[in-house]
C-alpha cells in the first residue's frame, strides 16, 4: 500500500497530549499508521489527498450501538414510548429477524456511521433469532471496512420468568456462555491495530440473571476481553434494580465484578454521586447516548460530573430504533447542548465534545492505538470539508464541526484504507444495500 499524504488542511486537530491544532497541516500515512503530523511534510511518491478548505480530525469512535435496529426505525407504537414500553413493542418484530436481516442492517448502520466520520464502532447484539450469529455483523464490518468491536450480548429471562423479552428471544445460559467462548476464540484479535475485538455483553440487569452476569465477568477476565451492558438508563431501570436486587445499579455492578478498566456501561443517565465516584475509582467507562436518551425521555446523563470526577466517557448513537439516526458528529453536538441545558452555557465546549467523540471513545474501548493523530497511532482519519454552506461564515472551523457542521465527512480512512471518498462509500454498493434493506423492512412490517 503506497504512502498517503493528506496536505494543506486548514486545521489538523491532533488530540495529542497537548491538544495541538496545526494550521495548514499535513498528515502522512504509512503502512496503516500515522507516520508524521506537521506542516510542509515532503513525501516523494506518496499519493496526495488535498485538504485545503478542510478540517482533519481523528476518526470518531462510537461506543454503543445496536446495528440490527436500522431495520426498525420510526416503528408505529414505539415512537412515543418510554424504554420498557418501547422494548415490548419491538421485541416481537425483532423475533422475525434472521441472518440476512442482521447482516444487511449492520451494513447500513456501519455505512451510516462511516459517512458521519466514524472509524471505530462497538456493537451490542443481544438477540439471535432464526440462526443469526454475531459472525453476521463481523462479516458486514469487514465489507464496509470499519474497525469493529462487536459484543456477544444475551438475554436469558423471558416473560414467563418475569423478564421483559418474549421467551422466543431468550437463550439458555449454558448455551450463551459456550457461544461467547466460540466467538472470542474465532474472532478476537488482541494485537495493536486490530480490526476486530470481541466483547461480552449480557443485555441488561432486567433480562439476564445475576449468575450469568457473574459468570460472564469471570469468562471475560479469563479470555482477556472487555465487558459491556446497559446500566441506570432511566427511572424505570432504577426502580427495577431497587425492587429486584435491593440496591442501586452501581452496587449491583460492583457486587458482580462489573467495574474496572475492562468494563464500560451504556447510558448511565441516572448514576448518583456515589456511583460516579465508584466508576472514577475503578476506571469503569461510560457510553453516553444523548439522542437516544432524549428520544426515549430517559433524561440527561451527568456527563459534566462524570468528566470532572475522571470517569472515562465516550459517545454512542445507540440503536437506530431509539435514535433514530446513526450520525456520530451530530451526537457530539447533542451532548454539548444537553450539558448546557442542565448546567449552563459554559458546561461543555465544542472542543471537549469533539474530544469525547474521538479520544474519549478510544479510551472507553481500551484502544490507546486510536483516537489521536500522533506518530505511531493507527491511521483512522476523517477529513471534513468546511467550505460549504453549513460552516459558511464560521470564524472557528474546529468549533464549527460540532456547532454547525458539516454533518457528513468528505473522506474517511481506516487503517490507512479509504472507506469514504468525496462523501460516498467506496467499499460497498450502498444504493444496492439500502434497496435490500427496504425490502427486508417491508417484509417485517407485513
């Protein structure tokens, strides 16, 4: 693969230790990594990517998604419901999925993320109807070309046992643990620069047993992989934990081994001060999903308090049935706006929101090789054209990315390979995939 020189950017946002921003900067890519970041780089024989009129940033990092949900956007009956009611509406629909639905919806969701500047994403797949497997999403990610952290989720408590999901969507816990072993052994790559790393992720405290949570934590530590679940998402979630377990979600997590540098929890809208301190002390990460939290009326996560306490925080678009979009740069804007609504106009700056969307997410996912443009880091790079109408009149092009746009990336590189060029995906025929997605959605709707 030839060297690639991205040159003459209006600004290169490095997210390095000093948070340097280089006016008129260049970035040299060699062998899938960043080889140089400076002004006036000379690289004979390199392929040139002209970035005049653009801001160059590290690729954005998405720490929580349910890719399969791109097939169930704007579903009637779920549009105006709180979390539990929304789930009850959608579970029966998801029970009709199979391998093709999981694969195609993942392709669409991953392409949507790529077009919004995302180079690294996790995915939380916790239902496997009709022969679907985590492998289906991994195959989709390999075609689209994003760096991928799929998590093998699970549900084991069906309606007949007092859980939320229908019995048809739950699995036996012995089978869950066996498949967790299988997917880690088959797909997890612990090496620096890995394109696929697998995590383990029972869905939530209200859909699995305490035994499965504890056993999964033991298995993850044995295999050296990360742990993920939903936690403290809304008031219903807190009430369930108090009634069922006699404690708040933070205590539940700590008792079962679900805190530490190798754990990140989604949402955490209702964490209290003690739980925030717990997460800070233990290095536990949080995937903040502002748009989904608004859509489901869950509330405003205490991100300012988390950050001030030292909690690792990244952004997540969450599922496309509860967002209903998958645009990560717009998620950064929403994060900023919500903290200002809750705490005042100086609660979060545009640059801090961009940091959470890049370096913050990489830290949550345990990827010190990603999230910044520094020599030796992976060449995951987003190029944003700020010469168009969205940023017209902007005095500060870096802040403009978050405050006004553009919401779509011009070019995107993952491991030095170009995934998006001139605002279009290069790795898949997106029009064909979207048309297939529409057919599958109509079939599900009956």
